């Protein structure tokens, strides 16, 4: 409507003076995003485990021949995965406080949750509010996906055939949502839902990297399904890289 009004006004002015056209309106100024005004930095670090390492439990796949045939050796639960250097995998690290009222557009690219070899892949991951979650069954057996959400709508859907896909999305931040398969009780995974992109999951070396974080003061939280949470207060200046370490024990 605004564009139509401006064009009509130009036509009226043009009628006042023959042969002359009204000058085009000046281009609107594009405001500088708050992130660019403050400058950005990085928050990096690692998660470490110290203590007596709990034994991993073997998974009994014999209840479903398809699951058993998908593996050549023993399969163990993924509740606790410690690297050879003592660092901890599958820790969900994210900015818990400090982003104030900044708004972030969710990506259109979906996050994939796959059921492969009768295990959820990946075991832990993050997604933004409004971003699609693509759930796929890559096994020749029945799976059901039971999302035990509390702040978002919980759901429980079945995928009886290989190649089936379903899409879901979440409307509210929630850390973490547990997923399980009621058909195969050993199957579980976790999804962190946030209204911003500053999250990561530790892997090799227990490392995480939160890039392009606006300068400011933050509370960063690290959450592990077995060992609970750790938090750190971080002051980040422009172009600064702040390194922190989270230590988990049992």
C-alpha cells in the first residue's frame, strides 16, 4: 500500500508541471544489525570427565532380527562416551542468558534425526525454534518416535517402513527434549531447542565452538544427560576468543 501511495503522489505532482517527473523517493536506510554494532567474538572450549568411568551397558538386539543383522559386533549404550584423552562427548553447550531481545531467523534447512541400525543418529543435537526437524526411518523394521516434550507439544508417531519421513517443528525453547522408541527400549536421543543459533555438541576432543557471538556478558551452560549441568559466566569483547572448560564428574 505504501508503494502504491508513493507512485500515485508522483503522478499527481507530474501533472502539475508538464514534461517534468517527480524525483524518486530516497532509498530507505538499512539499519545496522545489533550484532554488527557491538562486534562479535567466539566462545570455545571443551568438556572433560574426571572420576570413575561407569561401564557401558551392552544393547540386546536379539529382540528384533533386523536390528541384530545391522551390526557385526556388540553394540553399547551411548549414555556416556568418553574419549581417550578424557574429554566427554555428547555435551550440549549453549548460551543460556545474555542475548537479551535479539531475534534470529531460523534456518530453512531441516535438521535430520535418523533411525539407522536401530539407533538414533545423532544421539544429541540442537535445532532452532521454527526450524524443520526431518525424522527418517532407515531400517527395515517398525520404529516409533516418542518425543517427551514438556514446553512444546509432545508427539508419538510410527514409521513402519524403511524410507519413511516425517517433519516436525517446535514453537518454544526447550533444553533438552528426550526422544525414545517404544518398540526398541534401548533407543533414545536428545534434542535442544533454542531461539538462537549459539549452541554446539561436543565430539572429538570434547570440543565446542560458538562462533559470531555478539560482544557482551553471557551465561553459558553445558548439559549432559547423565552428569547434569555446568555453567560459566563469560564476558566477551569484540574480536575476542574466550576459552572455557567444563568438568563433569560422577
